[in-house]
C-alpha cells in the first residue's frame, strides 16, 4: 500500500505529540514545507484508520503487542509503535525492522508501511537529528537496507510492493544531492552566495538499483510499484531516466506500462526518445495506458526534451484523443522558435472538427463566463508563439485571419489573440479584426466579451507603433460608444497603448470615469494619463 496516497476512512483527529513536533519542524524548514504538510496529513489519515489507543498506552506496551500470537494484534501494535514512537525513532525503527521478518505476510506488509512513515520522519529529522546520531551508519540507512532486502527476497508480492512504495516515499522526502538553494541568484546583478550542497541521508543509488531489479519481478503489482517508485527515487541519481524504466514501457502488464509512463515526467532531461513512444502507446494501447500516456505528456518538463522531438509531436497532432492533441500542442508551443517545422501542421489543426471543442463555465450564476477550449484553440496560441518573424509567418497570419473572418464563432477570439502576437506583421488582418470588434458590439452573449477583448488587444498590438492609426482608434471609439459594448475595460486598455496618438478618444474615455463598473473606471483613469501626456 502506498502511504503517500492513503485516504482517511473517518474524520481526522489530533496528532500525537511526536507528530505535532514533526509539523513544527517541517513548517520551520522552507525546503520541506509542501512535502511536510502532505506527510503530516498522510500520517494523520493513516493513524485514523483504527481506534486511538488509550492515552496511557506506552511505547513499551505497544512493543509487547508485537509478540502477540495473534497476527492482527501484531499488525495493530505496529501502528501504535509508529504513533507513539516517532518521538524516539532510534528505539522504534529497529523494532519495526525486526517485524519485516514476521511469519505473517500481512504483518510484514504493515511493517513496510510503518517504515515508510518512520523512515521519512528520520530523513526530515536529519542530518542533525536522530538520523545522524546513530552509530551504526544511520537510522535511514538501516531502514532502506531492510526495505531493499524485503523487496528482493520476500516471498509475498504484497510485501515486496509495500517495500517499493516505502522506498519511494523515503526517497522523495530526501533532497536531491545536486540541489543548492543558496547558490541561486536572488535578483539580476546580485552576487550569488557560495553554494551549499544539499545533504541526503538516503543512498539513492542503492535504492534505484534495487527498484530497477524489481522491474523484472514475476508479479505485475511489484513491477508497477517499482516503476512508480523509480519516478521518485531515480531523479535523485540522474536527470535522465534509467534504461530499465524506459524498457518498462513495453512490459507485458498494462498496470506496469501505465506506472512507467506516469513516472517518466519526473525527469529533467532525456525524454526526446520517450515522447514518440508515449504518443504511439496512447494511440494503440488500452484505456488505462492511454490515460497514463496522456497525463504524462501533459507533465513533461520543458528541460526534458528538445527540437529533436518535433517530428514525433507533429505526428501526435493526429492522435484520436483531443487531450493528447492538446498536450502535444502545448509541448510544441513551449519550444517556440525551435518548433517552426510544426507550423503547417498547427495551421491544419486550426480547422479541426468542431466536436473537438469543449465549453467550460466559470464564475457565479450572476456572472458566468463561458470559455471554449480544444486543440484548435491551443494551436492558435502555439502559432502566435512560434510563427512570428519566420518564413511561415505570412501563411500563419492568413490562416488566423480566415478564422477571424469566417471561421466558427467560438474560435474567433483565439485566432484574434494569436494575431496580436505578430505585431505589425499582421497589418493585413486589421480589417477582419475591426469587423470582429463591430460584430461583438451587437451581440449580447458571453462569447462576445472574449471577441471584443481579443480584437481590441490585437488591434493595439498590431498598429500601436504605426504612423497611421486613426482608422483603428476610430473603430475602438465606436465600440466604446455602443450601448452593448461587452468589454469596455479591454477596449480602453487597447486605446491606452496608442498613447498620444489616441487623443481623439479622450472625450469618450472621460465619459466612462463615472461608469458603474470599477474596472472600467480604473482603466479610464490610467488610459487618460497615458494618452494626455506631452
């Protein structure tokens, strides 16, 4: 059982004094803030699964329970040892390690779960605490060595899987040895402080070696747990994934393949050859693996891949699943100028069938905002990031202008926003943007808000630096005068970008200083200062 994913079966109750001390230590350590909060929650939830022991129950009494002839009582005693023994891990950890040799598999699995919590606490308590004070090489070393032994040798798959889960949780609690927050620049031009190497009391190399070996386990549950655990432990050893984890993408078990796919985005580099595999698996594998691959594609870090993945990503734009296509477009967009090869394919995605769009609402009943998303919308954003100032810019601008001019109404604002990213290059699209702005004035619908804002913003970015802006300023002024102007603040902000070139709009903007909407009033005041400056 993976303790990092446990859920409470009943209401959480107050943590024991040791856990409270853990919380205080964690909150006092910025590096472990988020991790500490999660660990405290998991511990409270885990302990809440069984009735709280009597207040006067001592650690010694709990230890006695480990010698009961009843396996259920021994398992319960293990939980009590964790609850009462966190204040003295030097005493409790050896006792729980011994329970890994229990004759009952359920007790051994519980012991592995218990070591997950005690080992993580020992990591957080070191290197100046209990973990560093042990004379036999450290409590954490003892814990990880015992778990590695169970992972390799226990004859029950549940115990081996629990050991893999515990190794993962202990690993992600420990910092990466390469991390050095003190060595980062606080601001531009500042001299960085001397780097301070982060101390890790976990032998991550030994843990990764054991988990990699477990990828060949005869049981799919263990292989799956090992793959997942490598996603937490292996990045502490290398920024690129180990070959065993990559090979696990071809495991005979869909559970293991899915776990491997979800683990790979944890790495900071080396995913260029992985991306094609994830896309292929998404298209051809079963539902569980398909979902895992889609999630993995959406979590890949920008540092983990390069332009070498562009051909595979272009192919991924043909995937049957809209979510996969959305993730593929996002990966291309992050590459910016390195993905110019993908511009024609992205232009083609602008014309995807409408059923790939999805409408989402946000805001309260009185002020609901409708947003439409989908691969076509994401493709427009990507084109706006990748295509400006490239040899494909003209074709991209024409394709976007066509969507604004005659494409599906729900996609026009996305295309207009993208045109604004081209700046003066998109001057040919100004008539279409003015037409979109005028159409938005006469439509009382949520979508017209987005159309007006996108058109106004794009117009200001395209023409603000141009010597002749009067036609555009006139169009924006007309929009302000209309009773049905859906997004006055956006239009005012657009006029602000023209500066003194928009002086003819001053009377229209002044009239809106008394508007009932505060955002409109604030925008008007700011714009007047920018336009009226000399």
